[in-house]
C-alpha cells in the first residue's frame, strides 16, 4: 500500500467520526493497518487517525493496494 496519500483533514476526520453520509462520494479513506478502504459513512469503528489516509476515489484506493470494505461497499456505485 502506498503511504504517500495524505492524512485526513480535520473536516474529513470529523466526517469519518460522525459517519456523515453527505460526504460519501467526496472521498474514501483507507486504513493502513488493515488494507481496507471505506466511505465516510461506514458503520465500522473508525481506525486511529494515524492509520488513515484519504483518497479521492475508489479507483485510487484500489490502485493504492486497498480492498473495499464489505460493510459499506465503497466501490459499488449504487451504494452512493
């Protein structure tokens, strides 16, 4: 996995913590410790901030070596 992706901005981190569905489609986040990426509204427990990187699209997450979360299915267009 590439670690050159930026950490979440304070606004992105707040969207992840709040599980803000209005941010879905704006970015996805990858968890370095698990290799999984999620939508901001994912119901899973958020990772530690230092383990999170933000990516613009699901395609960028796949290219970075992440796999899609099975709970929020961030690479499924009908889930947005």
